[in-house]
C-alpha cells in the first residue's frame, strides 16, 4: 500500500483521476508545452499517491520536453528544479525513491538525441541537486564517469539551456544547500563530500 504524500508547492494541482493516459496521448505528437504541463501534473499525482520514484521520472520527462524557453507555461511553471529538490528531500524512508543520484549519473552519461546536450546538462544539474538535498545517496562505484563541478554545470546550462535556466538552477541549489555550500559559484572544493 502506498503512502499519501503532501502537495508539492512547485507543481500544478493534478486533475482528479489522472493516470498514464495523460502522457500517452502525446506519443505520436509533439512534446511541447502541453506535454510539459501534463508531465508536471502527472508527476504531482504520482507523488501524492506515494510513488516518489515514478514522480521523479515524470519530472525527468518534463525536463526533456521540446520547449524554446519562451512558452507561457514556463512563466507559470518553470523547469522543475525546485520540485525535484523538494520531492527528493521530502521522500520518507518508507517510500521508495530508488537512488536518484545514480539515476541522474547514468542518465546524463548515456543521453541520446534529441537535444542531447541540453538534456544531459539538466540531468547533471539534477544530480547536483540530489547531492545537496540527500548527500547520503552514494554514487555508482562501478560506473566510471566524469562528475562535473558546479561551475561546469552552470556554464553548460548557460550554453545549452533556456535563457535564465542556469540562474533558476543556481537559486534552487542555494535555497536547498546547508549554509552556503554550492552557492555563489566555486570549484570542486565547494561540493558536498561524496
């Protein structure tokens, strides 16, 4: 039996009875603003039903929507960095969330097209969020991968993300970080201990 989880203040209120069909309707169509909103809404519905891991994956899909950065939906519901950090940090021990750090590490390293660089650096940005909000999650020691610094992530989001995305991510990192870790730029020495 799943545990009911609280409303996330960073996501739209889900329609009653929302299920997988909300995303399935976009299977053969563009994955633009409507897909993005449906991912946010369905992710919130999954979260409230106690399916934290599935909710995180749904927000992943929202991050991969084909958006230019100027869609009206992004004014109301910005890219879900805040929601991702909020959910992962508030998942109770009895609710399965997997290991989001490993998920994002693998996801970033194995990213395919479309928009490979944009989606890859968003995955690294979420990986960094997990390291801040749930530092107890270990990396995958069998997966040899270059782990970027905060500056590298920020610079890549500036190059490949939407206008203002790097600042949005940095704001989330700073609000989630204990006493200034990962805030205001820096190098690998400002990263939380692995």
